[in-house]
């Protein structure tokens, strides 16, 4: 059985696969589309992150493909319906990077509430901007509004509650009587109420038709002028031009954005010079620890799936 891995994976997990299968680890293959397609004729398993487009062209080039392992959770780069039609199993690393994302939310919320952390240069230069930087806010006592209350949303709620944060959430999968609210101590809200009252709004939804452009100019206008927006979910859920405008106009307290409509960002992105904005290159879910966990989970699950197919 042959495996091709097209993006970075923890070495120890790659070695586990190499010990049992013909494994080709080419972490830059994602950027050489023609080479990638040419490698797939004999391939039984493909392992990808979020940048490899598993689309009709790729599937056509891989007639023996049986399983796609996803080193992460979002499946918007994979044509899941086309895989299902071909009987190709798609295996995400559910839960394995949730802690990294949840800690990113807490960390960026704290950094944006207290801008002093990003002003070292002035202190080093002897300017001593103590008066200007004495307006930082504490996370404790604030209201965190989670849009999407799945695995990552629920873990983020637990971390925030431990720091004294009041957590509310909106998720159409859970009605007001769903047991999850009592079990987590999180208040079920409607999205408009959440946008109006939350001090921090954090997005944890998949990119689907219902979530595309969910946080547009109208939604941003409902938020408090002091509120913070955090998007670790997917680009396309936040309207980037509307966000930049809201930040420039001081209609929003700040934002941390990890995922974008176009990745890498285009040179003319409206976000380039917006104030109170933390931009990161789609790394909220990627830490040393989460890479180890995600890679180990996918090596085990893809390996088991291939062994099961072999034994048929
Ligand atoms: P999950 O499937 O456990 O939870 C997603 C939740 O969103 C579900 O409960 C679902 O009911 C809810 N939802 C769907 N449509 C909604 C809507 N219109 N409004 C509100 N809620 C809605 O997924 P998860 O593991 O919590 O991950 C959430 C997202 O985070 C993923 O889809 C992925 O795109 C993203 N992610 C990003 C990174 C990163 O590095 N930036 C890492 C991991 C995950």
C-alpha cells in the first residue's frame, strides 16, 4: 500500500507509517501541483493539511485512492461529497489541535485587552508611556461570545471560565434545552444578542454556505465599540474590508485574525494597516504539541484503515 504526504507532518509519525507502508513524505508537494498529480496513480492513501486541494482533478489522478487523512479538522479543502461517491474515507484529526486554538483565543484576547504588551520599543527607548498604557482591561469579568459550540468552542469556554469569564454561545445544532448548556455552564443565546453583549466574540464554525460572510458590516455594527473579534475558524466567514473599516473608525476594540479569504494574504489586503489588529498565518491550531498529537492520530487512523482494507 502506498501513502503520499503532501504537507508537513511530525517525523515520528511519518516513521510509524514508513515502517508499515511505502510512504512518500514530500512536505512541499502541495506547492507543486503538477508533480503532486503525477505522483498519485498508484496511491492508496493521501495525507494533507489545509492547503492541498483534494478536488475533482486530484481525485481523477488517483484511481486507487482509498483514504484521505487530514492533519487538522476543517474539511473545506476536500471535496467530501466526491470522496464519498468514490467510497474514499476522509479522516480528520478531530480534537487533536483544539487546545492550541483555545489557548490562541485566550492569549490574543488578553493581548488585545491590554495593548501594553505590544509597546516594548517605547519602553526600551526610555519614553516610559505609563499614562498612555494604563488603560488595559482584565479578561476576568468579561463576556465571551462563542459562535459555534463544537469541540473547540467548548474547550475555549472551559479555559475562559477558569479565568473568571462569563461565557455565552450560539450554535444552531443546540436548542435552548440541549443538555450541553447545563453541562458546561454556558448560556445559550441568539446570534444578535451575542453580538450585542459580548466583550469578545470568537468564531468556531466550519465554512459552509450559512457561515460565509456571517460577520459582515451589519454584524460588526451590532458589536460594542470596545469589543474584540477573534477568527480562528476559516477565511470567508469575516468580511475583511468591513473589519478593516470598523477598526479604522474605532467602531471595534480590536481583532485577532488567523484565517483569511486568500492565504497567503494579497499585498493590497485591506487589513494591512488597520489598528489594534493581530494577524497570524493560519497557525492557531499549530503548536509543537498539537503537531505531535495531530500527526500521531492521523498515522494511527490511516494506518489502521489501510490494514483493514489489506485484510479484506
Ligand atoms: P466542530 O465540528 O466540533 O464544531 C463546529 C460547530 O459549529 C458545530 O457544533 C456546528 O453545529 C456549529 N455550526 C455550524 N454552522 C453554524 C452556524 N451557522 N452558526 C453557529 N454555529 C454553527 O469543529 P471544531 O473542531 O470546533 O472546529 C471549528 C472550526 O475551527 C473548524 O471548522 C475549522 O475550520 C477551524 N479550525 C481552525 C484551526 C486553525 O489553525 N486556525 C484549527 C482547527 C480548527
